C-alpha cells in the first residue's frame, strides 16, 4: 500500500514538473552579419552575409529558416528591409545605395522573427554611414557626417587559419591568387565570407568582428508562455509564415473550420490549404523557398463572398530607443577621397550592363502532386483554341458544368457512379481558380500542358473530386477575380541569391576598352578553405591599399576573423 502511495506521489510530482516545463521555452538564437564596409557613397552596394547562431555557443541555429535585414535611418525609420532565406543557417543579400537616401548615420539591423521576443537592443546592429554628394538640402548635408567615426580597427588575428597570397604588391588588372588555408580540420567546416575592398581616409566606424561577437555575453531568454500581457512572436521554424484572419459580414455565419487556400504561382509554384481556428485565424507555413512576388490567398467555400479576408502585417519593431551619434565635420583630405569614390561609383554604374551580377538559377521544384498526374502536352495533339474543344477532344477525362454564373471543371471517375457532385481542384500556373469562367475565355494555344488526376484528391483537410492543372508557356497567367474573400497582398519575398561578378583579365584583350573603377575588388559570401573554392580575383584600375577580410564561424562555434593588406600600384607609372 505504501509503495502505491509513493508511486502516486511520484507521478504527481513528475506531471507537475512536466506541466511547468511546458509553460516556458528557451530562446537561444542570435544573428551575426558581416558587411563589406560601414561607409558608403551613393551608387555603391552594401553586401552582407547572415549567420543564424545559438546565442550561447555560437553554433548554427536550426530554429529559424528566415532572417531579416533592415537599414534604419537616424529618424528611427526603416528605409529598406530584405527577407533572407536561410540554408544551413546562412544567407546573403545586398542593397544598392540610391541617391534618394540622405547623408547621415544609419544602422543595419539583423534578426529573425524568433528574436523579436527579445529587446531591440539585443538585435544585431552595425553602424553604417552614407554620404550622398548629390543631395544637399542643407549646408551641412555632405559635410557633417560620420560622428564618432574612426579608421582604426582592432588588430584581428587567428592562429589556426591564414591567407596564402602569391605576393603583396600588384599592378592594375593583375591576378591575385588568394587561398585560405588551415591545417586544423575543425576550421575547414565552417561558414565564412570574404571581402576585398579599397581603404581610404574617409572615416569609417568599426564593424564588430566574429571574434568580438563570440566573447559577448549572451544568455538565452526564457519565455513565459502563460504571460498574457506579452504576445509571443512565433519562429519561422519550417519556412516563411503567412497568416491572416477572416471575419463574417453576417454574424450568423461561422468562421471556424473554413478552408483557406494559398497560391504562389510561377515556374515553381506552391499551393496549400489550411483551416481557420475558432477566431477565424489561419497560418500558412511555406517549407520551400519561392521567389515569386505574386501571392494569392482566398477562401474556398460556396459562401465565400459572405466573408472578409485580411492578411496580417509583419511584426512591427519599435526603433524609438535606438541611439545615433551626432554628425561631425568631414576634413578636406577626406573630401578628396569622397570625390574619388563618387567618380568611381558613377563610372562603375555607367558600365553596369557589362559587369552585372548573375542571379543563381534556382532548381525547378516538382509540383506537390508529382508524379501521380497524367500529363497531356498539347503540342502532341491537334491544337484547339478554346477550353471546351480541348477537354472534349484531348483531355477527355475532364468535363465542365455551369452553376448560376460560375463554371466548374470536373474529372470523370469511371470507378464511381453516379459521379460525385464536387468540382475538381483547378490550377493555372499554380494559381487556384475557384471559378473557371475566365479560363474558358483564355486562348488554349498559350497552354503548354494539362495535368489530370482522377479520383478523390486531398490538399490539407480539403478534398476535391480530381485535379486539373494547366501550365502556360510563359507561366504568367493572371486572374481578374477579386472580392472580399480574395487577397493579393504585397508581401516581402526572399531576396534571390547572386553570383557576384568576377572580372576576368586572363585575356588582356577582353574588356580592354572598358574602365574598371572597382573599390570592391571581390566579395564571396560562401568562402571555402584549402582550395575548395576559387578565391582568386583581379585588381582594378584603381591604385592604393586594399584590405582582405575574412569573417565567420566554424560549425562548432569557433569564431574566425582574419585580415591582410595588399598594395596595388599604378602600372602606368614607371
């Protein structure tokens, strides 16, 4: 009997501890950003690499799959914001500094949605200075800049990793054979970014290095899930989160368990269906990266017009407590460097079409219904102009029905009699069409293929009587359908990855007549060690001192910060 009592007491204690543990959760995540510089002139490009790390040991964090980078001006206003898809806890991006930005002090802020549960002061920050020589609204506009700026940086070294360069002094347009080496296998498995940029006497602020960032005291934040006074911002654990809410125009209509569809059309498209909760809220988790700008969210219900659908905005960040240094006066010698930087950016932008970066070609993702659909490539058959002719003569499993002012496509299932009354799931380039009347007006000669699935088909909790998917040649079908039950929001999309341009002068005749005024000689956001990637680059027509800087972390959380100086001498001077 006593043993039974002890077991009961033990069970109660364990259950209490378990329940208590479920009321709190640990937030152990931070962001590190390596930018190519901290001072920019209008027309230059801010380049950056993003690392998502655990706050405690700086190993890669696998929680968030999306990061954000913002540039905030000294009025505490965000002037640009990018969404970065994280692959293996890393991402990259860039921002062209336009002439619309005023001269002044800015902050580059890096964070994930999960980190928004922390104070703004704990988001990653870099002080950025922008000089706009073309926008002078006040006398001090281009003279009063760069407060508390310094050109002196702490000595950065790392004994376990080193640069191997063929020499230290180079001529214009000469190859720099750069390798990053380490005999320690720990350092060969890491995430690093490499920047080679010209130094001048324009004051610049010190950017925090990986070594300095690693020694900062970072404690995980314990979130109380039972705290009703603070709303928890959910992490984007599986990918992008798109959420919203529906409301009934008539209070008698239910808002619970209604189906809501998300379409991200394009060459690689996404289609998802979720249900609303008791309050009409819905959440989509997009577990793959889609770069399409267009997004369509709509209610799937016969009474869809009886509802209003709204998409939630991104969490707002209060930057009111950010502190910015006051501007200081630019010296005469720095003004000369500013003039040279301004001329260089203008020349480079004038020849941008010859030196353009390349967007990384994304792998075409298989459709969510692959490989069960039957495919009809319409060029294999006699072409017909209309939908009715095409489904009558070619895609014979499909037939259409008119109901009131709406047209619906159905898929004939020979195993069922009589046929089920439900319509098929109809997609055009991944865009869900609840009413196919406008598809009936579309010229079928613009359609490449039609995929058909016979039988009951489920997407989420929603079932359809078959599937019919149209793929156009240009993959740009646009629907004119609108209403309160359809939303076409402008949502921040992930920035595509780039292969940053590498000038090649191996053949001296190539580009011989094109000026090369690059201050940024090289940027590699995915640098590898021991010859695993090509870190060689060519110098430009500019002479002076250039800094090679490597930043990053190994997979076990060890920071790496390394820099080297090379000289480029004017080859036209004897």
